[in-house]
């Protein structure tokens, strides 16, 4: 137990899935960056919704529909509070980070990016923050450019001012790299982009899980994250957008709920955020996400951040101590992830042997192939940490890595 009263051991009791054996060993789940486990409070909230309140939202006047609507809108308010957004209208429910970024690319992007313009991303991005911009640039005749990364996994910010040109229409940047754990000083990037009038989208998929995020303090224009990585359900996510900006953007998809009136000749679109939420939303998903936020706030995001820092330092040192292992990414600030390779052993073989020991990690390119190329590797093994991981988990990983060494000599 830490000074803040935080105890990962105690937290584990809230996550029933962790209490199981895999291949006859205690499950050691080190793949939360891909998808995090859910506390019982989230599972109960979803189950309560379907057992008691299920109905479609916004349209019905009957009691269940009113209850479902209030649960859905209540979840939106919880997200607003969690991100410290100014206005609940700035919170758009989407399927996840991927959909949030596609939404911005296809609405803000199509409206504001034209032939000869530029979209700036960075070498740290997940494919979800590359491909939608590539598609947009192809559609609009624009050019995709990127801020390079150095050998430590830090962005080369000396190059930033030159890359923010009069043709740059948006900067899209990750807050934390999913492949290396680099924490990007997004506040500084946002300030420098804003000096030139360029809006910024931040991919927060790997950030919101590890430390408090305040969109007003960052002054970002858009912020995206996924519920399933935030200990909530799959299929729900969030796009935060500054209200004044969202109001200038055309709809993303057409359908029910995003309209005020429809005739064959003309549709008047609904207000934000509903304009961007065509069709029946994932109401139970939003309710589950709201419960995840309540849970995390109950534990305390500051305590979670302190645990992450302490355990990551322990894990990096422990993994580096295994013969033949090289940890990739030594950015100035890191969060949540130890990414490594082992001499003469393919990451997939490592992943398979670790699984036999009950240790779940991810091996591959982590949907960040351009970044892997920068580091001259095709793949790495990634152990990712969450609030329920302990030193015992890290020790189990290290023991299993020694077994890999034995197998491969
Ligand atoms: N961005 C980052 C940094 C990610 O780690 C991920 C998920 N691995 C995504 C975007 C995409 O998230 P999702 O698949 O939930 O849309």
C-alpha cells in the first residue's frame, strides 16, 4: 500500500477476470495497452442497464426511454468531467479512437484541407492516426508530413516550426506512443501550432488510462480515446472537440438522431454533439464507460499515475537485466509500456513461450509500422502495465523471459 492508500493488490480484487489460471499458471495480464480488463463495477453497470433500463434514447416518452436517455446523457457528463471539458456538448460518443479520428478527418478535414495543403502527424503514430489522414490527403490532393523521432523515441521538436507551414491545416499527434510509451509534450506542440493558427488533434488512447488529462489546460482542439482501453466496454469511445469548432463541421454520417427536420429536398442538421451521432448509439457502452470513469476517479488518477511511474521503472530495469534483451524507447518521459527485442529470438516466439507461462504480452508491429521502421525492427514484444499490475507480475514476466533464453540458448 502506498502513501496515497493505493494498493494494486486491492485493486485486483475488483477485476474478477484476473483471478484465473492460464495453462496451469496464475494469469499475468500485461496487454492492457491493447485492451484493458474491466472492473466488476463496469460489468454490473452494463448488466443493470440491460436488466432494468434498456430502451432507445432521445425518441421515446415512456419511462424506460427516459431512463436510458438520462443514463446515456449522464455518461456524457461523466466524460466531460473526466476530461475537464467546458461544455457537455463538446463530448461526441463514437466507437473508439479510430472512429473519432476518421470523423475529424472526414468532416473538419474535408472542409478545411484542399489541394496543396498539408496535414502534419508524427513518426510515433498508431495506424489509426496515420491512415485516416492519408485517405484524406489522397481525396483532397494534400500532402501528409511527419515530425521525425530520435533514437530515444522522443520527437525531434527542433524540426517542428519548419514543419508547421502556412499550408498546414491540422496537426494530429499522439499523447503517449502505444509502441514505445513515449509521452509527447503535447501542451508545447499545441502552443506552437496555435501560434500559427493551426488546430491540433491529440490521440489520447494510451494517455487517459495512466494520468489525469485536462483538455482546457492542454488547449487541444480535439482529443480522442477508446472506452475499452480505459477499463470500459468495447465499441464505445469519445471525441472531444471545442464547441466552436464542432459547430463549423458538417455531419459525419447521415441518419436518425442527427437531424432536426427532413424533407426530400433538405435536411436541417441537429445541434452538436448529436449532429455527429447518427443512428442508435451504444447506450450500454456509454453507461459502462461512465462506470469505468467513476471507478477510476474513486481510485484516483493521481494515485494511478504514481503507480504507473513506479512500476514502469521497476519493469524496465528488470527486463533489461535479462541477457540479450534490448529495451526500445528511452524517451525523456514514458508511460505504461516496456517494448523490447531479444537477440536471435523472434518476438512472436517470445509471445508464445510467455503464454505457456501464463504471461500475456503483445508481439508484433503494434499498428505502428512506420515507427518500427525508424527503429530498424519489424516487431517488438510489448509488456503494458495497468493499475492492477504488481511487481509480482513483472517478476513472473522476467522468469518467463529467462525460460525463453533457455529454450533458444
Ligand atoms: N491510437 C493509439 C495510440 C492506440 O494505442 C490505439 C489502440 N491500440 C488506437 C489509436 C486505436 O484504438 P481503437 O482500436 O480502440 O480505435
